[in-house]
């Protein structure tokens, strides 16, 4: 193409110099003759014919020239358009980071150009007016500063509450926690640690003795059984474990116990549902394209409420709907665990460069909706909200376990009464001070008090953000390259498939 364009001016030059060349009729000039029209030498009487043929030739070249120029313009336009298209495919969202080049993503390749909005609490009791739906203003009240916790009455309409409960029933709810008998033997076999090693791991304060709370914490995490100090004393007595009767287990006393002695004892005695960490049923409702309009509306409203980039809300877990029967509870826990350098996030697992045995759900924000007003109990308790200090050990004193929502909800610093349509939301992580996710907020520990009368329905919307910005950006890039159907069905989270126990318990 370029050669065509170049050739035309050359020919034009030849035409302009026609007359002098024509006069110079030296034999040496014969080499150029084929380029010249044969009529040149007879210009005097055939000038009209020659002019016409010249005109035709010139016009042909001229047209070729114009066509080439247009083609070139098209080419330039098309190539830059393609580049734009590639770039917009790479960009996970308008507010999102964009890879600097199209090389395979690697560390430090994503420039951090997005900052997470964090709503200011100002002070407890502060009310701010927020616009979440057209033609309506909601009031958002600060309930605590540690964790940063807000309450929005009337966030959902009565109809929306009803539809969400009905959709959950239609889908079917499953037990939130299975009874412990299943799989216990495998667990025991898996544990390839000596009694000394286990003792050292359980001895959190490393004083060479196992205090009650050290055993209790372990039991909750590992077995999902909620032991009370009395249960434990009962087990000690049944197994004659605490031989010197000082209420503590020494290494010698611990060594005499079998690995699964506590579990065997409990299973023989029987474990009731009320002794589990949680006693409820739940299901998940997708909120993407094709979902019920009410579910999509709720997602949009959550995006407006949290003021986060919509893509982060879109790529988060589906809506979880939970039903507590009378007697149901959920002992105090964190929705998401601490994140250490070696910890991965469940939602960005696909984008992680390495696999890790340490994984948490990285739920930056919890939005909890009350779908009905509960007749008795069922409050959401924040045992240490706005405490002056946080001391993990003091959560479980010998006889007062602040995490026990069946017994000690009345000792919690803050309790939210379930009111139909009200939403509460809080940040499970602090800010890193640079607009991204920081450390876990230990004050965000919370639980569901026992329902003393009636049934309790709630829904949870978690917003998953990886504290590792690069992993989050890689994940978003990965998802943006998938066909939408796959994104909706497989790539986004199905928490019950991705993880057996998505709830981190203390
Ligand atoms: Ca100890
Ligand atoms: Ca002892």
C-alpha cells in the first residue's frame, strides 16, 4: 500500500518534465522510452488524444491515491479501536486498576488507582441522611466506633423482606452446622502431631499449663462444639484428667489422655444441637443478572450504601439467608479471620500465585438485614463493642464467657434488636491508612443471641475484598475475561462448595 502512494508523485514529476525530456532525443534516452507515452514525439498534431489519455492515467492514479489514503485512515482508525477494545476488556471496571501492558500479570504490575470509601462514624448516636432509593431518604445511625457499625431502619420494605424469605424457602435451607459425629475419625487420623506438640500449640500463653479457656477455644475451632467451663470440668472429672485437681492440665496430665479423649467422652454422652457453635439453617441466593428483581435491587442499594466500586459488590458472595428456630443461636465469632502474609482469601483463590493451607473469606464488610421482628431474643450481640481495650483472654474468663450467646448476651456491650426491614452494617477490617483493607478489627466479634420466642429470619451480604491488592486486581482481571454465564455460575463464590466451613470461629 505504501509503495503505491510513494509511486504516484514520482510519476507526476515525470509528467511535469515531459517537454524538456521530449526535446532531448539522444539515443541514451531510449532507456526511459517505455515510461513515456508514444505520442510525445508527435505532440504537435496528436496533443488532444495524448492529453486525454494522460488525463485518464492521471485520474486513475489520483483515484488510487485517494483510495489508498482512505484505506490508510481506516487502517489507523481500526488498529487504535482494537487497542481500545482490548484495553477496556482488560479493565475490570471504570474505577478499577488497569494493567500497564498485556504481558501475563505478575506482581507489582497493577497500579493501585482505586481507594475504598470508608464511611465515617463521627460518634456513637450520630445520624446521617443517606439517599439509597429514589424519592426516599434513609437515616443511618452510628451504633459503635469499634467496630465501625451503623444501623439503617427501613432499609428493606415489608414486601422485600417477604420475597427474600419466600425465595429462600423455595430454594431450601440446609443445616448451618452438621453434628460432629461425621468425619471425626478421619480428623483424628489426620492429626499427625505428638502430644507434646499439641500441648504447646494449645498453651497459648506458654505457661506450661492448659487453662480452661485454652481448651475451650480449641474445641470450638476444631470440633464446632461449644463447651462451657462446666462441661469441661465434667469431662475432666469423667476422664480423671486433672489429677492434682488444680483446674489446669499440665503436660504430664495431658499426655495421659488420648488424642480424641474429649470427643469420645462427648459423643458417648451425646451432643445436642444447642451445644454446637451455631444452630440454624441457611441458604444462598444469587443476585446477578437473571436473579429476582428484589435481589438485584438489594445489591444495588448495598453498593450505594457502602459507596464501594460496584464490581466489588458484584463479585462478592451471594446473599445468605438464615433461619433460626426457637432455641437457635450463633455464638460470637468473626465473619472473617486475620490475614497474615501467608493467608489467602477464598474468593481470590483462583488468582493466587501459590496455594496456601491458610484461607479466610476476607469479608471486608458485613451487611445484616432483619427480615422479621423476633418475638423474643435473637438480638445481634457485640460483646466488646467500643471497649476501651481488646483483650482476647478476657473474653473467656473462668466462668463468664462473653462469646457464649446462650448465656451471656446480657453482658455484651451492645445488642441490636431484630426489627423487620432494618439493616446493620460494619467493617470487619480496619483501613490500611492508604485506602485499602488493613488488619482485622478484633472488636467486630459478634453473635446471635438465643431466640427465646418465635422464629428469626436474617440475611447477610458480605463484601469480599482481598487485603492483598495485587491478588484482588488479578482476580478481577481473570473474571473480566470469562464469559458472563461462567462468571455468574461458577467463578463467583459458592461458599458451600468452596469451603466446608466458611465461618471463622474464635
Ligand atoms: Ca496456658
Ligand atoms: Ca492439673
